[in-house]
């Protein structure tokens, strides 16, 4: 009875409340039930998702454990370290799960370690939250508690396997592994694996039963909540219908609160019969004046038929945009939605007018923006391309014609990757795949795009994923022509390579010249011994000639490094070729024939002899390498007169003038046109890395151009090649001849000389030689030693003979410091190369005297006497 009285009282109180409050209460109950159903659904989804993740994780755990045991078994048989490493990768899965379990059992677990452990256990990163939620909230209840107990027991077995695995690894890695012990360990591991299998099945079964129980319980709760929701919905609907009937008059007043203007027009009289407040505000006409106004007065200067636009077309529903005229004469753009309605039992037309001035202005701005965008696209230097997922080109900006020669319409529907260079296609495809799978941008490496004329243009591109943009629906690739920039970058790189190799060549030449000086100097001393027999002298002369040839090699190195001072001389090409013939025969292989055809009218040229020797040697070596199976190499000279240079086929249209032609022809493999276009580029070579550097023809080209000459090449695949070098012909007589071994005696002296040289053997030889001529010699091991010696020596020093390149203090700085204390002292530098660092001496500014290594000892002695005689003349 008490319960009935209480229920009746609550019902009476509910009826006494206003309708709005009653509606609010019912809506609140409705919402509460909806939230409850939603929350139960989420809880059910999370629990089931977590359980499924645990079941799936158990499968991954079990699979990894089985693979780990299998890897250990194979490792015990094969003893291959790769099997043990595979075991470590697989056992990391249960180890990671254990790390997560131990953390989740703590009151305040470190979720970062939990995530790392579960991901290490190969669980999906998306399932981590659900796994942690189920564990933390249900670990002490029923099925979940049993599953965790089984999990803990399984981890204990895993620890036993890890201990046995470490023991197995130590045994296998020992120098004398015991096969019996290895087998025992693997059998123990297999036994543990056998005990794990039932646990794994039990774990899955318990979690499955828990999932089914949870699903049934939560489904029942959701069903009950849904029934309550249905009842609340029915009650709400009844109350709403009752309220609508009671509030019909009130809703009529809403017309005056609308944000849009509302006009009701009599279709017969075409006059306004009702208007809201917004209509008066919008048109600037009081609402009472609008009633009875003709429809035609709404429009500015109506043309025949236009005033009835709204009435005539509003026979059903109609939408359009038109202009109304305000009271002040201004025009107002509006959007009209017209429909048939009833007003006081009569048919009427109701028009809803929305002010669209802001939209019209925005459309005008958009139109101007589109025009501006179109102009920019027409004049854009970059290329905009829209590519579909499969690589089909959907759009090209007009700039593609300027960059690649295609009209945009010629590329539509074709595959973008088919125009990319094969060597770059894989990288571009990878970039497109990355930007397709993930919203954002990706920049592929610079790649080559095929022009219409089948040449390649280098493009630098950025792709943006706009596949979800309805207006675009593709991947937007913005590309820039970087062909010129890459060319400049390549020139800089080649310049840096040339500089680095040049420095190396200069350093090698410096050290090699010092060694040649020692060999040549001692050979010269032996040759001057009176007791030397004719056979010994002959052998020594051979050493000296070899030293002279080696000095020529260092000149070539310094020529490449541009650290050698070249002295152009008038020389006869025929004589130079004739003198090199014997050496060239040694370059060729036995199966090759050398034919020399010299034109006695060829004449003379002005060039550095060492450089011309280098040109001939480079051409002959290249010709030899082009004939791997042997063949004939022809070296010839000729005089090319003025008319022949201008018109002749062999001279390829040379500038008018007289030339001496030097040609090298081989019967080798030849070259195609593409190879011929690149042979003079630095580091370009068709040989392997072990056979060539790609510098020979580049150096040759620079030498010939520096001498005012020209290079022409003719070649065909399989028919050999001919290199023709054209040097300007000079009429002066030749002055150059290959150096002969000199027998000129060395001049003695009695002055005091400081010898500063960091190469011990060379220093000792020079000091011994000068002492033999009567000089007083002070020996310095380097520049710092020479300065210290001069500071402590109290006697007169007549000459400083110093190397240029020395450690601690360079030769030029040694001379400067010593001349400050001894201005009367003379200086003579000696060096394999100077790097342009000497200049003039301090004091009177006299140009420094330099003796280039390697030099003959008698030349050194005579040069010293020349220095002293020049001082006495001053």
C-alpha cells in the first residue's frame, strides 16, 4: 500500500508540472537510457575486443614459442649461429608479453613499458589499450584470473627454456662441444615444450568461455535498456503530439522570428497578403505597407512577364535567384524558395527570400581568384600534374609544353611512370606509393622525364595526396626543371675531384722528384769516379737516362695538377715522335703493330715538349686498350694548309690557318656517337675501375686547347678510331731536343752554404757533393733547424740552398727570416713544384732563383757559381 501511495503521489506531482518540464524530464530519461545502452555497447565491445586480442596474442605467443624451440633444435643439429639468432628473435615475443604482464600487475604500471612489451609480443599497437583495460579491470575476477595464472605458469616454462638455450649456446660455441650433452639439452627443451602445449590450449579455452559469458551478460543488459528506451520513446512521442496540437497557434508567431523574409502572395490578385518583420527590414518598407503591395513592385524595372515570375512558376515548389528593389532604390540579390500553401482556407503562394549579398560578393571574389589562378597556371614555370592511383595522368599545367615539349592533351590518359627514366622509375614509384597510402606529401629524388624529342629533362618534384579532395581526386605532383642546376652542380663536383686529384698528383711528384734526385745524383757521382770501368759507366748512363724519363713522368703529373711551370718551345713534331718511337713500342703488346708515317713537310709548333709527350702517350695507351685482340696502330703527321683546314673532310672545318696534324689511328672496337660525345668529360671512361680513371682524354683536351690547337675524332663501332690533333704551325726553327747526358765539369768554390732539405738521403748527397767541391756546408734537417742554425752560427753564410716544401717552416719563410739577420746572404731554392708561393725575396725585391728537381749535380754547382757571380757584379 505504501508503494502504491508513493507511486500515486509521484504521478500526481508529474501531472502538476508544466508541459515543458514534463517533456524535459522524459527527454532526460530517454537520453539517460540511450547513454546507458551506448556505454554498455562500448564496454561490451572493449571487453570482447580485448579478449579477442588476448586469444590472438596467445596464438602469436604459442607460434613464437614453437618456432623458438624448433630453432634451438635445428641449432643443436646444425650449430649454425643463424639458427640461434632466429631463436632469439622468436623468444622475444613471450619475453615482451611477460614484460607487459609484470607491469600491469603493478598498482601504477608504466604504460610505455606495457606498450613496448605487447608490441614486442607482436600484438597490434591498436589493441594495446584494450588489452591493458581488460587486464587491469578484470584480472581478479573469474575467467581472467584463471587465464593470468596460466599465463604466469607459461612464462615460468619460457624462463626454463631460456636458461637451457643459453646453456646449449655455450656448449655449441665451446671448442669441444659434447654431442651427448647437446642432445640432452635439446630433449629437455622439447619436454618443456610438450608441457606448454596443454597450457596454451587451456588459456584459449578459458578466455573463450569468459568471452561468451560476458557477451551473454552484456547482451541481456543491453536488451533490457533497449526495452526501456522504446517505452520512453513512445511516451515522448505521445507528449510531443499532444503539445503540437496545443501549440499550433503559437507556431504561427514563429514566422516573425525567422531570419529570412517571408511573403505570402495571392495567386489571383498577385498582391502580398502577409509578410513577416524580416521582410520589412530587408526591403526597407514597413510591414503594414507591404500588405496589399503588388508583386511587380518588388522587382526593379520589370520587363513584360517578369513580375509574375514568382506566381506563375510557383505551381508546386520552385527555387531561383533574383533581385528585389529596396525602398531606397538599391538592388538586393536574394535566393527564393516558393511553394503552394493555404492561408485561411484559401490557396496562396509562400515565398521565402534569403539575403545572398555576402554569397554573391564571395562568388565574385572567387571568380576573380579563379581568373587569377588561371593566369598564374598559364605562366607558371613549374609543372603541375595530377596523377591517379594507378599512375594515369589526369591533368597537366600548360607549362609542360615549355619544359617537355608536350601539349597537355597529349599526355592525358597516359601512365606517368612510362615517361620516367628506367633508372629512376623504382624511386619515383616508391614515392608515389608512399604518398598514396598516407595523406601528406612526399618528395622523390630528382628524376629524368622524357621530352617529346626523346631527350631527358631532370625534374625535382613534390607529391601531395589530394585523393579525398572532390575537386582534385588525385595526387598533385609539382615539378621543377633542374637540368641546368644539375649541370652546374656536376661541374662543381668535377672541379672538386680535379682539385683533389691534382693535389695528390702534386704531392706524389714532389716525393718522387726527391727520390729521383738521390738516384740521379749518386749515379752522376759514380760516373765521375776515375776508377769506374767503361761497363760501369755504361750502366750508370742507363740509370741516368731512366731517371730523365722518370722526370718526364713527374712533369706529366705536375701538368695534370697544374703545379708545373710550362715553357712553350718551338719544336719539330716529327723529331719528337721519332725519339718516342722506341718507348711507344714498349707500351704496345706483342700482337700489335706500330706504323709511323711522318710527313717531312709537317713543320714546327710552339708547345711544352713534356705536354706533347703526354698527349702522344695518352693516345697510344688508349689505342692499345681499344685493341684487346691485337691490331695495327698508326701514328702519322701532316701539314694542313689554310684551304685544306677550311674545306677538308679530315679537318672538320677548322678555323682558317696552317696546322701541323698529329693523328693516331687504331683498328680496335671503335665508339658509338653517344660515347664520342662524352669522351673528353673528366672521369668518363668505358674501362673498368681497375683499368682507367677517365682523366687521360680530359687532360689531353686541356693541353691541346691551351696550346691553341683542336681535337677531332672519327670512329665507328667495330672499325676502329682516329684522333687528329691540329696544332698551329709556326715558321721559327725548332729549338727543342731531348736532353743528352752532359759531361760538363762542376765548378768548385770555397763559400759557406746552408743546405736545408728534409729528405735525409738527398740532403746527405748534396752536402757530400758540395763538400767535395771545396764548399763549407752547414746541414739543416728542415726549415726550423735551418733558422736555429743561422741564429747560433757566428761565421759568414754566403748562400742558403733550401727545399721549398718542408715540415714546420716552408722554404720561403726560412729565407725571409735568415735574410732579416743576414741581408748579404744569397738564396737558391730547389723543389719538385712551388705552388706559386715564392715570389720575390725581401730587401731589394729580386726575383727568387729556383732550381727544379730533379737536376744534375754539375747543374747545381754551376747554378751556385752563377748566383755568386751575379752578386759580385752588383
